[in-house]
């Protein structure tokens, strides 16, 4: 994973060595469609408690980027918190008592390093760029499990790919504004952890995210 991240970062920075002294800063409104699936395995009975969940959320972002003359850019985006949603059901533990099994988590302090790579494709007169990036996030677990297990927070990386378009924007007397519209897919590395109490219970989870984004920025 770390080797692949180093290679991708090298490609991004080498691709934009000729960045001009023009920067943009702005805000993004994004609609995220999150798919998460997880399995908790209890040591005592090897019982597997599984849950699949899809969740939609509107999440704000902040970004700053350096731009090239041909429409490319390299930048950093920050997302304070991204809810993953929760899934609940009734479950019976090893002692035979029935309670609620609730899997709940969120991504916190999400940072993304990205590059907008110009393509020869245009749509409706607007040039299309490819987006590639790396996200780093902390999975904060908020579970309430009938097994009594709790699991630690964990840092994960994700790869992002997508397509977007951008152009100048006029809003009243404001100048040097521009917009970006994007569709981005992110695949995060799997979460796997043992119960913090040392019972031998363990949990594994997979996470994917598809987002539709609209940004407004100002050039400097």
C-alpha cells in the first residue's frame, strides 16, 4: 500500500512541475453514496454476524489547488467528518441472551491529495479532466454490540478516480470565480481489528464511496 501511494504521489508531482503561480481556494458540496459491509466473528462460537449498509450523505469540503494553463491542477481537500451510517438487528450472544447488534461508524478528518489531469475529451464545449487522488481517513467506530465487544479506531487510505469539468463563473460583481463539477469513486482499504478487551473477537469491513461534487473557487 505505501509503495503504491509513493508511486502515485510521484506521478502527480512530476506531472505538474510546470505549475504556474495561479492558485485556487474554495468550497465543495458533495453527495456521497456509501456502501459498507462488515463481519464480526466471535471467538467462543465462531459465529459470524454480518451487516451490509448503503448510506447517502451531503458533506462539505474545503480545497486549495495550484492550476496549470491547460486546465490541470494539483490540490489538497479536507472533509471534517463523513458519516457511514448504521445498521441494527437483534442478535443472541454466547450466553443465550438476546440484544441489539448495532454497527455504526464514521470517517473523520479526511484529507485528499488529488490531481486533475486534462484529457482530449470535451462535452457540450467543456473540457473533461480525469481526477486521481489518495485519501487518508480515520474510521471512528461507534458500535453497540450484543457480544459486548468494542473495536479501535483505525487510519485507512483510499484511492480515488473520477471525471470532472470546470469553467469560469460569474456571480454579481465577484471576479476570478470558477466552478468544478465531478463524479468520483473511492475504494478504501479494508478495516480489520481485534476486540479491544482481548476476547479474541474480530471484525472486518469493506468500504466504497461514490460522490457527485460541485465546487466554487476563487483564483489568486
